[in-house]
C-alpha cells in the first residue's frame, strides 16, 4: 500500500514551516506540497528529496490549494496535513494499517491532539450522514482513498482566501463523502498534534466565517437547522467568540445562501 501526505502551504513563510516539519522518509510514503503565493522563493534545501514533491500554484484560496495537491497525488491513500502540525511517530503506518484492516473504508477520520477539549467517538465507528453528538471533523484528522477524487473535492467557495465562505472546507468535504454514501469510519488513533490554538477558539469578526457556519448547519441538519441556528448563536456568545445578534444574522444569511451550494 502507498500513501501520500498532502500539504497545502502559503507564502515563503509557509514553505519554511514545511521545512521544519518532521517529514520522515518512509517506504511507500511521499509528501505532496502545494505552494500558493510562493513569490518565487527558493525551495529550502531540506525539502530537496526524492520523496517530497512541491508544486507552485498561482491561484488563491485554501480549497484550490488542497485540490491542486490532490491532483498531483498518485498513492492509494491520502492523508491531509497542514504546515503547522506534527505528525505523530508511527502515525502514517497506522493509517495504512487501518485501511488494510478495513478494506471497504473509503474515508477515515482519526484523533488529533489539540489545545482545549475535543469530543471523539469511543472505539472504531462507522459514520453515517449524521455525526455523533459534539463530534466535528478537521482536515488533519482525515485520510481517504485517492480514487474518490476528483469526484469529491474541496469546494473552492469555502476556506481561507475563498472570498465567499471563509471556513468549513474540511467539514463540507467530509459531509460530501457521507451524503454520497461512501464508507466512512472513525478510528481512535492519534495521528497528529496541533501545538497552537485551534481556529475554533478564536474570536470571530469576519461575517463570511459565520455565514460558512450557517451553510454547514443547514446542509448537515436539513430538518432542524432553523432551531439549531439560534442555539449556535447563543453558544458563540457564551464562548465570547461573537455577539449574539451578529452571529444570528450571519448564520441565517449563510443558511439562505446554502441553497446554491452543491455537495
């Protein structure tokens, strides 16, 4: 079995962060890096290896960056990474082993060590359209079979730099997998750590971020989103991430815009 670690990075500072990652040479593993806004910066010497492939991209948006990396991948299994995480020792071997143990798995999610409290299912679990209570999925928890792309890919209207919905490209990607009936499983293995504060803990001032949340709530809970949006607004205020009215208005705006979002 082969595996590609797909990394999206941005600007010269980004490729320098990639160079500081512990990208250990492993048999049957390659590292695919898509590099936006590279400014013709020199590739760090540490990354000049046969198992590391860097592709410069002159487009904007995190989702386009991820899709570009995926388009250059050729391995059977893809693990999605960011330039600011640490891949745990033995994690890539564990990911491949899980796909071998459960050969019908098309999308796998794992644990990630982060600051704050994170809720995960207990033990191996199949994931249907509705996720377990309080469980949400981030990019660096996901690994999947290469063959699902480009049938399912990251929506360029979502994520940092999209200019439309500045959040949620990873959750929407996984939601698309579930909606299309792919075999999705959670595995209780810690595959990465994120030493910095997660995006989900920061104060929100950009309405496009909250509108993205509105889209995700509406698409994830098509029968109960009208009730969930006020509750989400209350939680954002309670956690001091946003004002209640600011959140409520933009969540509903996102909900209205979700009609045009295809998953």
